[in-house]
């Protein structure tokens, strides 16, 4: 028996096939390396941003709690003031209505001493409350108040003539010219002449 082995002779199509397989393998390995690099970068960015995000969130939370401890008492004060002002108005209205009812119902009848004292007391309270409102309104009229932090109003001139430019300069010059001018005779001479003519 003759042993004939056939030896395989690669053909062009086989070499192309092997080359193609190598290219595909190299391409897959390259794609795998790119994906790993992207994953590493993405992980690092995510971890870093998570840390930064947590730090920023904790800072904001801390500032918010500090603000709440400062703001809430101020809000309570303001709310209390508004409530008291509204309650005062409501109580005055009720007191006025009660006095009007008593006068309507018991105006012509003779009251006992205690009822008369109570009615006088209610009238006195109403009168004092009205006076208090008038005094507080008067206190706000043309009076200097120390400005508060919340006040945003600008200074308003009392005299409207002083709103024009250089009004202070003009006023000062007129005063100086008036004192520099030479005047003869009595200051009240014009008045004496007018009274003599009449």
C-alpha cells in the first residue's frame, strides 16, 4: 500500500479567508478595548460627579436648615404682627357693634349700676382705642424714623420746590445776597406807611 498523503495546498480563497478571520478578530479586540476604556472613563466621571453631587447636596441641605432656623422666627414675628393687627380691627368692630346693640336695646331703660359701669367701661375702651389709632397715624406723619433693613423707600423732599437742580445752591446764594445788600431806614417802614394811609 502506498501511502499517499495528500498534502493540503492552500488556495487563494483560503488565505483570504484566514486573513479575513484575523481582521475580524483584531476588529473585535479593538472594539472590546474601546468599550473598556469608555467604561473606565464613564465610571470615573460618574463616581466623581456622584461625590461632588453628594457634597453639593449636603451643603445645600446644611444652608437650608440654617436659613430655616433664621427665617422661621422672622416669619413667625411677621405673621403674629399681621394677626394682631387684624384681631385688633375685628375686636374694635365687635365692641362698636356691642355698644350700638346695647344703646338700641337698652337706650330708654334704666340700667343697674353694674350694667351702667360696664357700658361706660366699653365706651371708654372704644374711645381710647380710637385715640391710640389717631396717635399712631400722627406719629407716621413727617417724623424721622430710623430706617430699617427692609425699608426700600428713598428720601422724599418735604418742599417740592427743592426738587429742582441746584435748589440748595440757589437758596444759599439768595440768603447771602440778601444779607450783603445795603438797606437804609427801619425794617418796618413799609408797614408804618401803609397803616398811616389807611
